[in-house]
């Protein structure tokens, strides 16, 4: 491309990218500026997106997910919820780490999930790991959707972006078990949840 064309395009881009001075920057749920990092499908009352699109929802489609409506959660929504901090010993290095993030029950309430304890919650991770639990267990274990470990965001490619985790050291049925058997309900890389009425 010639230089003139490049400069013209750059000017157009910067003109559209820079908000007018003093312009109010509004963040609302309809403002799709932040990526969705968690999709919630199934028996929920609130939705902010339509049906799974096999052409564009590639990972969900690969994992056989189906929905006609869902709720896409971004990090600012999670960051705006009351954060809970826990310090469980994890099995990967047998050490205690600090995790923080909202209660999973708060996230489920936000999307209008049912309140019955028998409600089934499928926790689904980027590597395809999926585990089903109940709202009773989510409440009893005080699951959090951890966005941070030891004060740092959890990386994609590592244990992030989100880790559904609980304070196993302080849950008697779990702390009685060997470390390697405590975390089967705890997917790292959580990116999809499906709620079903029992
Ligand atoms: N994303 C993801 N989370 C996961 C797993 C997994 O394979 N993928 N395995 C689960 C199981 S069954 C256990 S016991 C612990 C440790 O599993 P791992 O030893 O396979 O890492 O993490 C849990 N969380
Ligand atoms: Mo496991």
C-alpha cells in the first residue's frame, strides 16, 4: 500500500477509535468491549445471547454443547461481585495458595438459575474436562469462581482463566481424603456451565 493511503487509513482509524473529548464512556452489559470468558447455558432465566452457532462457537461445538439461549459473562461482571478469598492446599504442588473470586452461587443467581438444591450444575473446562454437581454441593463447599491465584490473574494455558475451586482443607469430607482425591469437582480452565433442573 502506498504511504498516502496508509496515512489516510491511520487517520480514519484513530478518529473513530478516540472518543470525543469529554465523551462519556458507558459500560453496560450491552457493551461488548470485553470478551466473554464464561458461558452459562440451560435452565437459567437471564440471557444475553442467542443460540450456539456451530460456525463461530467452535470450542463449545467441539465439546457437543447445545443451547438456544445463554448468558455470556465477562471478567468485569465477575470482578464487580463480592470477592471471597480461600487458601486451600492444592494437589499440584501440595502447597497452600490464595484464591479469590465470587461465590459460584452469586454467579448462578445473577443469571437466574433455579434455587432448588437438587439443581444440576455441569462445570466444563477448556480441555474438555466436565463434571456434574448439584447446587447443594456448590453451596456446601462454598465454591468460588477464582479469577486470581496468589494475587495474580490465572493464565489461559495454565490454570485459568477461571478455576472453580473450594477450600478443601476446611471441608471435613474432603480433608479426610488424600490430596489427590479432593479436587475432582474442581475444573481449572472453566469456560462453560450448564444448569439443569433435577
Ligand atoms: N480442566 C481440568 N480440571 C481438572 C481435571 C482435568 O483433567 N482438567 N482433572 C480433575 C481431577 S479428576 C482431579 S483429581 C484434579 C487433578 O486432576 P489431574 O491430576 O488430572 O490434573 O483436577 C480436576 N480438575
Ligand atoms: Mo481425579
